[in-house]
């Protein structure tokens, strides 16, 4: 699995007892199908895996949705988030004693009070002064005043969000993307679960959405065990086996940085 070698995570004795359930949370402009190749690998190794849909309607709502889903599971959980899904799991896992490890895959690891705008730095193809240059906006029923669904422009999606994938595949993903409510851009994150739950982070050094430097900063701040790999933002699609069951994070081409649990 590109996000982390979950079996290696377990060998560190952070999860003991029954085999954990793996819960995979996608980010914006994607859906649960983006995890398909990862799910296949994990299931072959005997894990129960869920990839519930992230509503993408606001951080509070999205986090509560995932938190409620976690409460339906019995036993230990390893909770994984990609991109905006990292912000969701950071909030959804707070106070949940069943979540034994957090795994971030090319993801946001926000501190309290931060939002997506704060963490999308210069160098990201989304760090623009005029959002209409990268997004199309559409109304949706029940939206608060001034809030729209944001879609990545078809002309931007392949080279920005889906860089590293064949252009035709990127175009299909752009056509099937799920939008994010624009209010989510500035929703402030709460007390982070990584303060009390051990975390891992895989950083794609070819990520065009969340700069590798920003990912490394967030990982170090969270005390996460980080692995740098040569992969783009959609690493779970482009490189699902780079770091996964049967592939050690310390394999050639990967750089591993251990981190203490954040205080």
C-alpha cells in the first residue's frame, strides 16, 4: 500500500491483539474507488478493509460522518487518510480509543485552528490568487449563501491533481471527480488526533497539490514516522505497491524518518 506498510506499523507493537480493521478515507475530487488497488492488496493479506465515502460537505460534517462509521466497528482500527482525508481523520479519530494508528498518504496533518488554505503553500498548483483559474463552481441544493461545489477544471486536473498518471486516465478521473463544498477550504481544524495517536506519513516527492516540503513539515510537527517516495499526489493509484504489504518502508528508493509521538 502506498500510504504505509500497515503490517510494519503493527510490528512496532502500536497495535496488539486482534487483527485491526483498516479504514481508508479519500479526499476531495476523488471517491472511494481511488483505493481499489490498495484494498485488493490488503485483502489478500487477510485484512478487513472499508473505504466509506467522504461527503466533502464541510470539515465538521465530514469528520462526524467518518467518526460515526468508526463507531460501527468492533476492535482495533488503523485509520488512513489521503489528501483532505488527512484533515478528516485528524478530527474524526479524536477521543476514539479503538483507533490505534493514523496513516497519512500525501495528506494534510493540520494543527488546531489551521485550514486548507493555510496549508496549501506556494508551489502547489492550487495556490492561486484567483480560484476560478483552477476550479469550476456549481450551486447545490441547501447550500449556505456564497457556498458552491468546487470542481477541478478538466484542463487542470490531469497535470495538476493527477500528474504521474497517463493523461487519458487523468481525464477520466477528472470527469468522474466528486466536488468539495467551497466552505471546506476555510473550515478550521480542531484538536488533532495525532497528539495522542501514533501516526505514519508517506510523502510523495512528486506531489503537485501538497508540496513535499509542507508534507514533511506537518509530519515532523506531528511526530509521525515518515517515508518519502517518488510518487505523485494520487500515489495510491500510481504506485499502490511501492510501500505495501510485503514491501518494507526502508526499501531502496524510500527515505524513512522515524518520529516520536507528538507531545
